[in-house]
């Protein structure tokens, strides 16, 4: 409980600092961006809603995969495979299209503290996705009392990877609902700590060949019939 309270205090302090930096951000960043910070944040919130919709559907389709058809830098359509239900498949095509369109509109635009939401080359774990996945899942516990309670769902860990491959800021959100808030907090803490432990092991994003700080979102799914898992990354 003390560790959870400490994490909440640290998270609160980071949010305060994040807000302060946003308010007193540089004029240079304002001049550089076509979209003001409120527009970027609004679009990022919309992206998170899209991702939540996607993961709520694909949790039932372990063979799910997708690809974009892009011409001249513009998305033309989305191909979804591994989804048997035609209605679900069509919904995924629409939401994936909207998500990618949003990301293209946000590309290479930083907020006032210099964090990019969409970039030329995304931040990558230095040893590759499979190693990252193994490291995260190895360090996550699905406590028996919570699993026995039947609490399941997805925790979205949203974090900044800076120019040095460090994680200076991290927060979580979830689609879980339970009368036992402490259980939800514990699962969010499990996911957050596992990803926080990878700080320093990232290759930063690039914009026009320059290392930049960027936002990364990793979902961690807790399912009572399975071990914790990380679904297909949506980009």
C-alpha cells in the first residue's frame, strides 16, 4: 500500500510538472507547430479512444493482423485479416483508417515541451519487440486474489521516451471497471512498473534524422483464462 501511495504521489508530481512545462513552453515550439497544444491533445485523446475500440474487438481474434495501403504518403485503405465476423472486420477497417489518418495529421508536430505524438521513425526497444514483450510479461504478476475476483481488461501504459532512451514520464489508463478500485490500481501498477523498468533500453524516435522525445503507448491485457499478454501493437 505504501508503494502504491508513493507511486500516486510521484504520478501526481509528474502531472503537475508536465502541466507547468506545458504552460511555460517555448515560443519556438509554438511557432513550429501547425496545431496548438489543445488540438494535439484532443487528437491524442481521440487516438486513445480508437485504440480502446480496436482492442475491445481484437481480444476475441488471436490471429488478428492488419496492413495499410499508402500512396504518396496518404492512406488509401486498410486490410484486416484473422477476423471472421464481417461486422467486426468492417468496424476495424474504419477505426484503423481513422487512427492512421489522425496520426498522419499529427506527424512531426511537437507539443510545447518538445514531445512528438507521431514521428518519421518511432521509438524502438533496443533488442527488438519480442525481447521487450518477454521482459514486460516476465515482470508482471497477475495476483491470484484479483484473478479469482474475475477482474480483467486492458491497461494502457502511456509514456515518453526521451532523446537518451529514458522514460521520464509515465501514466496509465484502463477500460477495467470494478467495485474494488484497489484491484484496478494494483494491475495498473503492475503494468506501469514493468514498462518503467525498461527505461534506458530504448532507441529514441527520429524526426528528419534527429533524435526526439516521443509518446509511446503499450497495452497490457489481463485475462482470467490466460496469463497477462500484450496484444498486437497498433501503429
